[in-house]
């Protein structure tokens, strides 16, 4: 089991900095990260991002300032955040893993470099001219959702073969991402002989309401949409699924780490590191137009064996053998 360290940053510490240090900070190039999650849910990926600039010679607080803008699923905040970043003409905007945020960033500026992580075709989204030579102010990492989400549903079915009815919880505020997930999951469910029930949640109280409905409807399992807000509610999901004895499949390993049954998806930490590497390259003078879009090829399958036991699930040995991490 991998050890995860959680770092708490105390905002009040900045007030104690010497004036000279603060003056130095203000003169450094500024990189803004716009993330759909909460700060608490982003500790691991933020640390992974910082490794990228470090590899190119940039260290946060020494020769670059990094600003973190966490949306917590509140995509309506994007216009104000991006307008401020454009007004201040930051050195680069990094948007790892939030399609609404990268589309908003691309619409907000054609000059400030943008480094993205997106799950759909960047050409079709209008982010780049082509993958080999992006040709504009944006480049980044293309990771996969379609194949990944269908496989996640298959892994859930393999773990709990008696599953028939699956509740798919999505955030409708993340419109295009939700549409993609639902299309893929419905096709995969048909091939597996599963029945899908779509449940919406855009805020904490709606997650609670969804579980209240599960008490009446009794789905056999839960499948959670890869959305920044929903990922940020990992502990809430772990608590509610344990209480109601519902096996659940999640998109990122952090959700299995805090008590979720299983997760499968792109290695988001590695994707954030790659976004960080490109950001550092741009700080050194590279142009986004000349940096080819990379495709993410690393995936994570995590099983929480302790949760499986609590749910009375005997995990097939075949799944244990292919898991990247088994949490005892």
C-alpha cells in the first residue's frame, strides 16, 4: 500500500514573510492552475504537477510563483477567474483535467500559453490545429475517458457479478463531460446486460438526497462520474456507501484510498506531472504551438480490500492479480 502524505498550507503564514521575500515573489513569473476539484482533493495531483516544473529547473517560490484556483465544481466561477488571469497576463495557465475550464481558458485568451489535460480529442474541441503541431497558444495531454469508463464498468461487474441495476451519479453542471460519460456507460451497460439509472448531483445536499433515494430504489451498485466536484466528495461517498452497503466504482485512486471499493482510470497524478513538465518548458521559452499534444498511456486500478470485506464481497483472484494497488 502506498503511503500518502497530506499537507496543510496555512494561508496566514504569508503575512509573516519579510517584505523583501514578498517583493521577490511578486517579481517571479506566475503560473495559474485552474482545477475543478477542491484543494483537499488535490493534494496528490498538485504535488505531482510541481514535479514537472522542477524537472525543467523551476521551483515554486524560488523562480516561479504558482497560484491554485480550485473550482470545487462551481464552473460559474470560471469567467471571473480567467478575466483576472488575463488582466494580469500570467506567464501560463495550466488546466489539468477540467474540460469546462480549458474551454473557458481558450475562449478567454489567444496569447497566454495554456497547458491542458483533456479526455476528448483536442482537435475536435478546437483547442489545437492538430496533435503534432498545435499551432496556437495551447497544448497539453490527451487522456482517455471512453475506453476507460467502459472498462471501469466491466471491472465493477467482474467484482460483483450479481449486479443488475447500477446508479450512475453525474454532475449535470459539467455538461459535455457528463454527456460523454453517459453515452459510453450506456453502451457498455447494454453489452453487459446491466440496467442504468441516472442520478444528478451538483451540490453536497443533492448527493445526500441521491442516497436517500437509493434507500428506496436499492440499486445494486454505484458508478461515479469523473467530475471535479464529485471527486472532491470522496469521504462523503465512502461514508454513505459504507452505511448503505453499496459497492461503488470511482474514477480516481484517491477515492478508493479513503474507503471506496475500487477505482479505475487514467493515472491523473502522472498526467498532472506531464502538464507541469510542459509548463516548465514554456517558462524556459518553448512555444505551445511547437509542443506536440501527448497521449496519456498510464492507468490505475485500485481495490480497497478492507471495504470489500466490509461489504461481504470476495474479490476474484483474477482482479487482485491485475490491480495496481490493493489496500489492505
